[in-house]
C-alpha cells in the first residue's frame, strides 16, 4: 500500500498493514498513545467503539512527512 492509496482516516488494522507490523503490535501502540497523552505510540482517536488513525498524524509520527 503506497502513501497515495491511504484513506484520510485508517483503521488500526490498515495502519498496521501500512507499517508492516502485526495487528496486536498496532493495538498496543494505539493503547500507548491513549495512555501516554499522545507522547508515544500510534496516533488514534476513539469514535464510538471504533479507533481511527488520521493519515496525516501517522505519516508525521513515523517520519514519512517532514514537519517544518
């Protein structure tokens, strides 16, 4: 999956596939983000019972986009 193919908001599973990590590791990183006030982990937000990962934050967090 290329960066251009990513939707603006991903599921945790889609983010895991993009990062080439396991589903369990992705959910652990998502938990770290929520429990650590956003300092570490996989950026995500709860929408009802669903977790969603914003594409822009994912790319910024993992160095795919430079922040100036």
